[in-house]
C-alpha cells in the first residue's frame, strides 16, 4: 500500500473536515475529485484507487462519526435504496461463491486482461482478485447512494448539488480543453508533463490521436470515459435549466458541455446524445408544458448558430473539416468492423454464454469482461441481479408520477427529477461501454439524491394542507381559535 501525492493532499484536506466539518464539505470534495478518474490516490499491489473512491471512504468515516440524531437518517437511506442494496449484496455473494461453484465451466475474457495476447483470448472461470476488486467498486456505488440520500434528506441541500455540479462541470470542461492543447504523449508542450503527472493510475492511459488530431480525454484514461462522465453531468445540468433551477448558470454550462460532447468524436457521447434527444422529443410530445416558448427559442437559436458555425468552419478551413470528418468516421461508424468492434461483440456473446452456463444465476462480478453494463450484469449477476437493477431504475425515475414529465414549483422536487433523469440517461453510454456490472459512483450519487429529494418533496406536499389557513364554507361556523386562557 502506497499513498501518492494526490492521496496525501486529500488526507490533509479531509482531516479538518472529518474532525470539525460537515458531510456537505466532504461531498463537495468528492465531486471535485470526479474529473480525476485517470489518477491514483493510493496503490494497492498492482491496482490503484482513484481519488473519488478514496474520498468516498473518508466520507463514510465522516458519516459514521455523525451525532446519533443524524445516524437515524441511515435507516431510511437503506430502505429507500433497497434494490441497489440487494443488487450489491447479491453481487458480492456471487463474486465469492460463483467462481468456485462453476469452476472451469467456461472460458471467459478476463476483466483485467493480463497475459492475453490475441483478440479472442480467454481464461478459464476461476476465483481471482478481480472478483474482490469489482465487489469493492459495487459496495462503493451503494455507499455513494446512501451518503447522497442522507445528505439530501436534510432541508436546503438541493442547491448544494446544483452548485457542486456547476463547479465540476466547468472544471471538467477546462481540463478537457487543456488536454487537447497539451497534444499527444510525445508533444513538447509544457502541459503534457503536468497531465502525465496526474494521470498516474495503474491502468492503460490512452492518448487518442488520429492523423494529428487529439481527442478530448481530460484526466480520464480514455476519451470514451471522459465523454461518459461529461454526458452524465450534462444531462443533470440541462434538466436543471429546463426546470428553471439557476437558469443563468446552468444554461451556458449545458450549451458548452453539449458542444464539447459534439467535438469529442466519442461513440459513447453520440449514442448518449441521440438517446437524450429522442427521450426529450417524446417527453415534449407527452407534456408540451415541459419547456416554455422562450426556452424553445433558445434551443432553436443555439442549433441554428451551431449549424452556421459548422458550415463556416468547413468553408474557411476545408482541410481541417476533411480531417475531422475522417476521424469522426473512424471513431464511430468504422468501429463496427474494426478490431475493437469485433472484440466487443465477442465479449457480449461470452456474457450470454456465462449466463447460460450458470443457469441464469451469473458467474459473479469480476469473473468476465463484457461490452456493456446490461450484458455485464446478465453474465455476472444473472436474472436476479438484472431484475434488482431495473427495479432500482424504476423507483428512481417514477415513470407514473406527473412531476417526472411536468415542471413543478418546488425546488427539491425539480432538482430530484433532474437527478433522476440524469441517472437514467447516464446508463445509456454505460450500456455500450462498461466492462463490469458496476454502474459507477456518479450513478450512485444521482440516484441517492433523486430518491431523497423527491421523497422529501412528497412529504412536504403531504403536510402542506395542515399549514394552510382555514377558510370555512358559506354558512359554516369556523372552529374556535386556540389562544391564551381568559381571566376569570
């Protein structure tokens, strides 16, 4: 076990917060570490712990040190997140037992990929360190959901999530743009050594470049991971703007994130944006009141400006437009027949094979590498795991609630619905890119926040009539008003 300079800095910042600060400060620190997914706060043998997971562990300590009055919030967090808790518990149990029960029953692609040389290389099903590592990540996602639920069950914290998302949104965009300016790994720019210093995780750090064009990676291991993270928070920020939650701050940020996703040349980003657009159009058809005419005009103006800007760039710099188009085709449409596309299709078939070999129970998280979140869950946790995960998504979105589709005046409910839609939509890029059944910390944070804020808003609405002034109907006598006793 070895602490990196990032881990030491996090400890120095966290100690005063743990001893005398609040859970809110630890949550903000956890958000700030989100864009550093390619960094390492600690090395454990041949693995590394990302800064955000390191802060999550410290946040859990801070939560357990809360006064007994706040400890009571932990029980509702468990109950409201019960499908995710059950999904995690089942996954951890299967990670420990399934590789032993189905020992050598199938040849599966390794999640870590050590000592593999060919496109379709596999290893025999057996217990490995990856079962333990994936179990820890699953537990981390569950704990993130519980921490968010406890925090956002407290009055006035809805704005904390919005402000934190705005801050990390701009930070992530800035780091992404700087990563492009830094150039490829061998570029003689002063920024490149800085990125190499912070991208110190114990896994492959890819610098995607095609014909001289550098893709946006930020501090993530690869461009698709950066795009998936940016897309998740774009959905939340856009939904907040749609519901008039700090629109002057969320609107410009959502537009900038959208532009960065467009130029990211990531298939995950384009599939996510396409699905987001389809879902938004369906919601507008079902509920035209979702967006005002002024906001519709803003969207139309932004689209028209983007179209004019693209045409202008093609006319002004035709060589750049041609090269960018070639890279876009190579990274998206050309992937289906590329080596990567063939390999991912093979991983998906192997996940189905693992599901069949295990009789629908799953071979345990960490036992195989897949090409998407749902196939990974199916092969790792079987029917039970997939059913629990879908149940959690249903409870978070609440598709039968009117507040899911129409604007509401309550800020808690608005932020909660925005978090719910962001959590649901962030699963789409994971569905084609995730290699393990862990949906990630951002998913846990957003689902926990959505459940807490919407439950609290519902409780406030249920108690609202009791606080309204009494207005008797004509001809009825109002009840006697309580007051100080009369003097005899």
